[in-house]
């Protein structure tokens, strides 16, 4: 019964994950806050009342347009900007009405709206022609963050947009691969410590889990490559995480080739176990140490404005954790089938020999 | 850079507005359930073959002893 | 015999065998010089900074790989069967690693000297060349400690050159990654002190490779 339920559970989790991944809409967000004046004016008086265009994605500004509030923020300084006109759901005009002396040139742009909630565009405004004095204080308006009044949706991330759905595919692939490689690692230790009598029981386990793990590794590379094309603009970028992933896949390809080139079963079991332990430990060291040497584009590291750890909000977590569990269950199941098939193969060979 | 994204936006709006996303989600779910059924059947078949092989090994061992 | 004299005996023996067969070492040097000369033909002495760095490491890597991947003179089963009873496997690994360090150090030095001679040293001046050379030597140490183990594994598996490449190259990539970054840092005029942590990392990697090999080698060695 337990046998049956975890397999069905894994598939059910993945069905839920796929369904929500593709059907939950993306939340609203801000794309750009830009100067509307095509020709830059040299007259500094008109410069003070430049109008700016605010562009959103998936926003609902025509609903209650009078409630749309625009702020700019630097550190703990917040000041409002008047919204002149709401063109449509995603476009609005605002005036850059500011005092002559400002504490900073670069500002974050904030939007408050009853439906979209508080939206945020980091470093969205860069003003010029103002006196910058860091001690300048601006009048502080009433500002409180609002939450969105929208049905269940995924959070908007700059640059990532709709591809945030890939989170449910790409990241669990790597987790599953490491789970399977971990199984192979433990099996190899057992093979070396207990397999002295020449039985290759544990070796078969290591082989099966590496084979299935390779499938997940290659899928992880493919989904990652697609994602990198969209967010970073290239199919492959120089990034410690990517180097580590590539080295991992190559190392395990080497492991499978090593297995293929040894005839004697006992020797094969031992050599493969030695190489597996050697490679796994080195990989672990590399994956933990190498990323510290260089900047990474990946989330939670320097150089990536997109994702931070706090961006994994509850709507994502509700899908992401089931995704990780579901893929791991599926991977384990695939590993067990693969192992059974290998054992059956061995048995049939023995029958043939007799 | 943003202009291209704005061109993409209406397509994404259409994608979610017209219920196309439901189709994609449905197909993905059918694929994963199909994969599950396929693996289930394969496991059963391997199990059956395994039992047969074990029986044959036993009987051949007995005949060898006899 | 004590451990030390065992190791010294094995090391001396390996070097003597190598020197007796001069074609072997001459072949390595010809390979290295030919590779350097090919680069020179392609770029002249005007290679850009980044290309210079890339070519230097590619040539050094493959010259080194070529050096260790030829079959070991003692690798036939008879000698191994005798050595299994005569010495501890760890001593054998230590001797082999030391021998590879000497061999790779020599080959890298000659290759690097030839490279500087042909490709010019516009990008490296004075002390920088010395620092670059230190990187080269530490890289060949890391290669030696990794490939000693991989070469033993491949020869036990009965595979030839291709198996060493398949098993060794993926694990070499991180070493090369660090070395190339160190080299390009030096060329861009970054102070030695600010990039020396790469050297430390290379040394740590060598130690790690060796420690792992030390633990696992007995399983590989016995029957």
C-alpha cells in the first residue's frame, strides 16, 4: 500500500505542479519610468516640470485611476509625485515636481494602487540638473504598503517576467540530480566496504542512480540554458554555477564511460566505486568553494537584481516545494525501475549461460 | 530593451486571457500522468519477468541437483 | 625498509626508467615546442593579452596531459603482482605523485620558456613573469596530484589515452578555471597580493586531490 501511494502521490504532486505552473497568472509590475520629452530642453525652468511616462505590465490603472499614487524613495526618504493622467491600464503620465535640492540622484519608484497593491521599480528614476545635498530632507507623506487585491498570482520579477514558471522545472531538476548522486555515493561506499567478496549488488545501485541522475542533469542544463537566453541574453554565460553544473555532467559521463570500458564485473564494480567517490567529493568541494571566487548571476548572489531569497513568496512556495518533492519522488521511482531492469538483465544473462 | 517586452506583453495577455494557458497546463498534466501510467506498467512487467526468471533459475538448479 | 626509503627507491626507479628511454621525454618536449610554434605561426608576437593567456594555458595543459598519459613503465600485471607484496600501496601513490610533479614541472618549465621566447613577453614584465611562473608550477602540482590517481585508475581499467582524458579533463576544468583567471588578473596589472588567493586555492586543491587519492588508492591497487 505504501509502495503504491508514494508513486501515485509523486505523480499527483507533479500534475498539480504542472497545472498551477501554467495556469496561475503573473502579478502586475512596473517596467519603466521614463522621460517623455524627446528633445532635451536646456532651459532649466522647464526642466523642473518635465513629464514622465510610467509603464506597467499587467496593471489595472483604469480601475479607480484617482487612487493611483506615485512615490520616489531613497533610503528612508520618500516623496510623492503627482500623477497627471492615466492613459490606459498600463500607461500613466506624471510630473517631476521636485525641490531644487535633493539628497540623491538615483531613486526607486513606488506605486500604490488599491488593486495592484504596492509596486516597486528599483533605481527607476535618475534625475539630472538638481543640486545634490545628502543632508537635504524632503517632506514625508503618509505612505503605507498595500497588498494586491487580485486572485492567486505569481510575483512579478524584473527581467524574469513570465519565465518565473521555469523555477518549478529548472531548480528541482538539480535537487533531484543531487539526491540521486547522493544515493550513488552511499552505494559506492557500501560497495567498497562490503563488496570485498566480489558481489556487485551495491554497484548496480550506483550505476542505476547515476544513469537516472544524468537524465535530470541534462534536463537541468537544458531548462537552465533556455532561462539564461531569456533573462541574461545568452544560451551560456560564464558563471560558477554553470561551470559546476557542466563539470558535474561531464564527470558522470566519464563515470559511465569508465564502466563501459571494463569487462571484468568485479574489477568494474571496484574501479567505478573508487572513481565515483573521488569525483563526488571533489564536486562537492568545488560547488561550495568555486562560487566564492567569482561573482555569480544566480539568485541570492551578487550581480543579480532579479531574485532575492525573500522574493520566493508564498504563492511560489506553494508550488515550488511540491515541485521539489514531486520530482524527487519521480526520480527515485525511475531509479528503482532502472535498478530492477538491470538486475533482471543480469539474471537473464546468467540463465542463458547455464 | 523594453519595447520588445511591450510587444511580447499583448501576446502574453492573449495567452492568459483566451484560456490558452489552460490548454498548455492540461497537455502538461496529461503528459505527466501518461508518464506515470507508462512507468507503472513497465514496473509490473519487469516484476513479472523477474518472477519468471527466478522460478526458472530455481527449477534449473533443482534439475542440476537431481 | 622504512617508508621513506621505499618511496625514494620507487621514485629513483621511475626517474631512471624515464631517463633510460630518452625518446619518451624528447617526444614530450618536441610536442610542447611544436604546439608553441603553431601558436606563434597563428598569431606572431602580437597576440592580444587575453589570447596570450588562453594560448599559454591551452599549451601548458595539453603538454602536461600528454606527459602523464603515456603508459607507465611498471604498469604490467607482473610488476604490480610483485609490488603488492613488497610495498604499501600508499607509498606507491606518493612516489608516483612526486614523480609526476617532477615530470610535469620540467615539461611546464620548458613549455613556458619556449612560449615566452616565441610569443614575446610584452604582457609580462619583471616580477609579473615570476608570479605567472609560480601559477604555472602550482597548476602542474595540482595536475600531478590528480592525474597520478586518474592514471592509475585508467591503466587498471585497461583503457588508453582516451580514458585518461575522459576521466581527468572534467576534473581539471576547475583548476584551469582558477589558473586562467589568475593569469589574466596578473596581465591586467592587478597587484600580486590581490590575486594570490588563487594560488592558495590551487595549493588546497592539490592537497585535496592527494588526500582523496591516498584514502582511495588501496582499493584500486589490491586484487
